[in-house]
C-alpha cells in the first residue's frame, strides 16, 4: 500500500513538473505519399500547374493542431513549416507528378488551386484529424474556372481508455494522422473522374 502511495506521489510530482513548463510547440511537416492504387494518366497527359491554396481556417498560417490535457488546455502545439497553405500546395503538386501529369510544355494548360476550409489535428483522449478543401480547375489562358468541388476526409484513432494522452501523447503519431488525412483529400480530388474530365491534352 505504501509503495502504491509513493508511486502515485512520484507520478503527481512528475506531471506537476512538466505542467510548470507550459505548452510546448513542435514544428512539423506533412509529406505526401501516393497510394499504389493511384490512377495514372494516359501518355498524352495534360499540362497542369498548382496555384495557391488560400487558408480560410481562421487560425494562424502555421497552426496545425494540439494535444490537450485537463479542461482542454493545450499541452503540445503542432506548427506547420513553412505554412499549412504551402504544405497543401506541395501535396497537390506531388500528387499530380505521381500520376504522370506534365508540369509544362502543353498546348493547352490548366491550373489547380483552392481554398483550405479545414485542416487540423487534435487529441484530448482519442486522436482526430479533419481536412476540407475546395478544389478548382482553371483554364490558364482564360483564367476561367472549369470545375469546383469540395473534398473532405476525417479520421479518428485511439481508445477512450488509452494512457498515452496529455503529456504522454505522441506529437509524431498525431502528425502522421494529419498527413494521412490530407493525403486522402488529395487522392480523392486527383482521382475524381469529374475533375480529370475537364482537363484535355
């Protein structure tokens, strides 16, 4: 019994010491990985560039998410580098490249751009990440929007009885969940036949 009390006291002291340091900010990135099921384009691939993705999340340009403790107080904050908008732009560029789209040289060219409505990851007990991006295809010559659609993804992981929460939660595990969720949105968009059909070589 005394050993249990002593261990509990030591744990309380450890948590209290960590708490006194305040919220820790970690700088992280998101790297796109194309799935093996990604649909490649034909040999006569259209030329597609990637424009800007406007961040309308209502957060700072680099804020990605947080791990929270009691009363929802942030203990660890995830900051994107260089920014959430840049990470999304890069993910779409890499997604196009992985599918065989040409970046230059076509007679008729297109541009993919969009609006980031939601992109965040959080953990209180369970980990969750959600992404909502409005994607548009433009005719580069005329600047006319040929197609616009919203793509979303949501993932929830972990157990309600998990012990790896709060100060013991992993920033890397939460970052990986955000990365996976963004990848799913990129894949949904670039493999959407409706989006592809508006882009002719």
